[in-house]
């Protein structure tokens, strides 16, 4: 199949509109899992759907997520110094949609989705395929996002769950034929 289009830009210049479209299309061709980053400040909890989760280091155990600077989450993590990352299971696309909704405020809990707490008291999505609880290790503002590096202090994996996947702007499950769920 022919590529949809090909555009390039010189280093240091703003991307032209045609490149923006091709850039987004290229990124949509990358299949990922779906995670929800959550944190707590006092009694208030907040979560955000994130596909930019990446494992980073074994010694020390580090992971990273890239969070939009326009969202409140980078600032909340800067303040709380701690967060959880729930790796969603194939049954949890409703949780992904919930935590991707724009304009949400921190709340006292996630009753619509179901919440559990890590040993360190961070909120996490109940019954996710896995979760990691992290201390803020490092952060770097890069472009319009902030790279948040977390040092993992707790990790739980549930081997009876399959992952939720995201590919070409649709949720998928392992072995699916591409039909959206
Ligand atoms: C599957 C999926 C993956 C996403 N991945 C990221 C991500 O890695 N980083 C990020 O900042 N936002 C990501 N988003 C967008 C946020 O979840 C959220 O929709 C967006 O920040 C809008 O909320 P806001 O307008 O209140 O900031 C993703 C959304 C979806 C549906």
C-alpha cells in the first residue's frame, strides 16, 4: 500500500499543517496499551488516560509517561510527588473513555469506575490488568508535554486479564479483527 503522504520540515521550524496531519496519522499507526495515571492531593483524586506509558530502567525500576502541559496532571504530580499507573484490561474501555473526558475536576473518588488504593494510598483503577505505584523521580518539559519519570515502589500484575489496546483511534483487544468495541 502507498503511504498516505510524506512531509518533512526543517529542524527548529514550526510544523506546517500538512505535516501535522501526517504526523498524527503516523502516530495512529502505532499500537499501544492503554493506561490511566492517577494521583491524590489530600482528599481529592484525579486520573488521566495515557497511552505514552513506557518502561525505562530496571536498576532503579523506572517508567515514564508523557503528559500534556495543558492538563492539570503534571502540576498535581509535581505537588503530590507520587502517582499510580493502571494498565487497563480488555474489559475497561469505559474507564479509558471516562478518564479521557476533557474538563474534569478532581473529585473525592471514582465511584463510576471503581477504585482501589495502592499501599502508599494512591488511587488506582479497580481490577486493572496491572498497576504500578511510583514516586516522582524526574520530570522534563519537552515541547507541549512533560515527561514524568516515576520510580516504581509497588507493582501488581493480574495474570488472568488481557490488555486493552488502542490502534488507529479505536480500542482493540488481542486477536480482534479491528471492529471497535
Ligand atoms: C487512548 C488515549 C490515549 C491518550 N494518551 C495520552 C497521553 O499519553 N498523554 C496525554 O497527555 N494525554 C493523552 N490522552 C488524552 C487525555 O486522556 C485527555 O483526553 C486530554 O488530556 C483531555 O483532557 P483535558 O482537556 O482536561 O486536558 C489520551 C487519550 C486517549 C483516549
